C-alpha cells in the first residue's frame, strides 16, 4: 500500500502583490485568524465551526 500525503493548499488562499501577501478568502469571525471560510454560490461557510454568512444578490 502506497502512503500518499496531500500537499498543503494554503497558498491558494493568498495573492502575492510584489513583496506583500494579501488574503484572497475571508477569515471566520468566530474561529479567528487562520481559519478560512469556504465560498459557495450564495453563502460563505466555516468548515470548522459551521458559521454561515449568506450573501445578498443585488437586483
């Protein structure tokens, strides 16, 4: 059996502008810094605590 370890995907959560790294995703307000929220079609959700923020569509 081959033990394959997945590489960290944390680099996808930041955008590099010159020497500055900026967050591309939002942090969870409950869990604090370091826990990113998943972006869905109509909401943002924390995978750790389950906190959900719904986004409103402008009509």
